[in-house]
C-alpha cells in the first residue's frame, strides 16, 4: 500500500511551527512492495512509503529487540535519502550515539507525547545515527559542491481504473494497456467536462426560470379567463331565463285568448238559448189560453196558425242546439320534457375549429379535362366536422374559387381546360368556424382531348356503337350528336373517319353550343359552326348562311379533320390531311362541343387524343 503525501503545519509549544506530514492513503496496487520486506533491513526501501510510517516501524522494532547499533545502521540505510542526510548531520558531534535506558525511555516518552523541543523526527534521527547514513547523505544545502535532489516523477492518473497511480505502479503490468495520463491533464480534462456539464445545467436552470415566469403569467391568464367565462356563463343563463320568460308570456297569452274565446262562445249560446226559451214559453202560455177557449168557431179560426207556429218553434230546437259548443277543457298541452332534458344536459363542450384535412394523393387524379380529389381528417381527431369547402384556381395561376361545399370527401370537377395546371385545396368547418387550409395539390389536365359521342344528349334517331365512338342514324333526316368534351381555350384537333357513304348525302362536321337544335342539319341555327360536304364540294355554314364553297368532297374511307384554335379564335377543316379552304370561321369565343349531323346513309367513327398537325398543306382556293 502506497500513501499520498500532503503538508500541514503543527505548532510546537515554545518553538516555531515545524513541518510534519499527514497522509491520505490510496490503493498502491499489486505492484507495491511486500510488507514483509519492511522488516528486512537489507532490502531497498520503497520511496513511496512516507517517513512517518518508517519512524513508527523503527520504534516498534526498537522496543522488541533492544535495537543495537547494527540494527540502527540497517534502519538508517532503510530510510529515504533525505532522512538519511538529516540523521548523518545529527551524529556524534550533536550528542548522538547510544544512550542509556533512562535516556531511551525519555526519548520514547518524547515521541509518545510530542514534548521534545526538536519533535519526533529530530529526536528519532538524533538517537539513531549511523556512519553509513552519514556517508550516504547528500551534501547540505548551502555548502560548496552541494546539489538538490531531483524532483520526483509527476503523479499519474489511470482513466480505466479511475484512480491515481505512482511511478512504481506504472512499471508493473496492471496498467500496461490502460489509458494513463498525467494527473494534471486528467484534472484539467475533468474540470473542463464539469464546466461543460455546469453550463448545460445553467442553461436548463435559465429555461426553468423562464418556465416559472410563464407559469406565473399562466396563473394570471387563468384567473382572468375564469372571470370572463363566469361572466359569459351568467350572461348565457340570463339569456336563457329571459327567453323562457318571453316564451312563458306568449304561452299565457295563448291561454288567455283561448279562455276568452270559450267564455264568449258559452255566453253567446246562453243568450241565444235564453231568447228561444222565452219565445217558446210565451207561445206555450198563449196556446194554453187558446185551448181554454170554449167557442169552437173562434178556436178553429186561429188553431191552424198556432199549430204552424208551434211546429216552427219546435223545429228551432234541433239536435245539438241544447249541447254546449265548447268544452271546459283546454286543448293546450305544454310539452316541457325535451326542454327539461336539454336543461339537465346543459354542459360545457370542447368545441374547437376542425383540424387541417389531409389530401389523399393516391386517390387524386385527372382524366381528360376532369380532376378528382379525395381527402380525409387526421386520425385521433375528435373535433366535429360539419362539412368541407373545396377550392380550385382558374388553371392559370389566378385566384381560388369555391367549387364544392358539402359533407363528402371525394369530389370530381368536370369541364376544366385541357393542358392546364390547377391548384386545389380544401378546408373543414363546423359551428365554431372554418379550419385552416390543407396543403395545395397541383393537378395537370390532359394535353389532348379524349372523348366520345354523348349518348345522353344525342337525338333519339342517332345510333351509337363501338363504345360510343361510331355514329349513324336511323332516319333519312339529318340528326345532330355532340361530343362529351367541352372546349373554352387551347388548341384541339380530332378526326372523323367515313365508314359508309351511300347515295351522296351531306354530312356536316363542326362545333356547337350545348343547346344546339338537334333535328336539322348542323349549322342552320346560330348555335353551330359547321362544314357540310358531299362527294364533290363543301360549304361552311352558320345561321343557315352558306359560304366558301370549295372543291373536293368525301367518300367511303375519307377522313375529315377539325382544328379548333381557341387561342387564335378560329376553326379550320381538313379532308384527308389537306386543309379544306381557308379558316372557316373567325372570332369564335365561348364554350364549344364537337358536333356532327348525319342521316342513315352515312356512318362515321370518331378518333380523338390526336396531336395538332405540325405541318399544314397549302389550302385549296375556293372556286366561287
């Protein structure tokens, strides 16, 4: 076991303070000296063992074996070099040498009581002088040729064992693979770590102080909000009481009116019955007086008239005339049970604004010029939702507008522009108000239009087949059929292939409004713009006005193309890939639908989703 050394000052009685050593033991480890070697004076002493321990061991050895000069010589060689030097300087010249038993007893008492004026160390060194110790002692400080002893090695610290170690411990194998550093470096490192940890604790303490301030402010807010809510509750209850009082007054008014009505009816009936009773009673008295008449001729003169009057009087008392017209009971029943239940159920509810809806992107899609959006509320959301508001911009980065308000979470918007980018968002609402918007989803409509003939709006003589892509007619008269798409901007192109062409009919191809007349040729009213064509030539027609006759007709297998350019606001026709005349119509604006008129001699098939022709052949010039 090794001992760490610290210094302290112990005052002596009658002398100046001298330096003693106090010792804080620490674990030396397995590499320290064997304690049995301490009692062998021939072994080399351990410099790490403090002087005071050697002094106590020497005294114990002196008591047991009556230490001789040889033993003293061995002990002097066993003391550290610094102690040997002092012992050598305190030799015979200073009154050293062996003392008698009395003097040895005095030395022992001086050691035990610390009463010697030179102290324990001085007394021991004076009593145990040794020539070898004097020879081995280093020169005294201040003398010529003297030199100070080399400082001991710096103390070390083992980070693995978490304990200080001496230089002799490092010579062993226990700390060979451990992280050993100087004690000062370890002290600085741990001090830095402690400072860093203290900084973290300081930050947390600062946050705790701010949190305490926040809690104190929260106390004040709770107090103020509590008073506000109490006042609001009193106002609401007073409003309920006032409403109940007003309703009570209304009900009392109804009861009063009903009572007055019943009383009036009864009084009228009483007066009417009293009057009739008086009349009947008077008639009866008069008849009784007539009956007492003894003159037969006089009685017969008035008897017929009296009999009629009595019969009329009797008829006045018809069935129900002697029954009350009203009942004493009031047919008014106040159903207060629901109100009482509502009063008993009157309680506070945690009504908050609805949360942000979540758009279900996997269900949001576009088809042609329609977009479908789906959304849902976040999980674990307990705030009630009464409906949703879906908003969509104009497809050109403009302002949002409401396109749907309702309770559904899936909505499809039709009739949008082709080749346009739309932004959509949704929000929920309840009785507390409207919640925040969801994230904006971007939807791109189709670049080209895919559509078929519209069976729902077609004339009843139109016959559709091939998934509504092929059209013919069962009548010899021209009938109109529209497409399922509507265009208001952009450039669109579609083709119609002539599958059957018999007896040189005049089919018409073009565009129309949704309310076009469907039982005559396309273009005869002001709702359609068309080109009608036979097997030799074509004309453009709008409002029954024929213009721009152009040579070149159609036959079986021909293809008619329609190019609607709403960016330039014109309409152009093609036959077999070649432009048919100049642009047919200019300044076309609004919403248009593909249209076709034909009779039973023609059958055409619609082809959509086509790109706009990149190269346009030179148009044929109109003849007349």
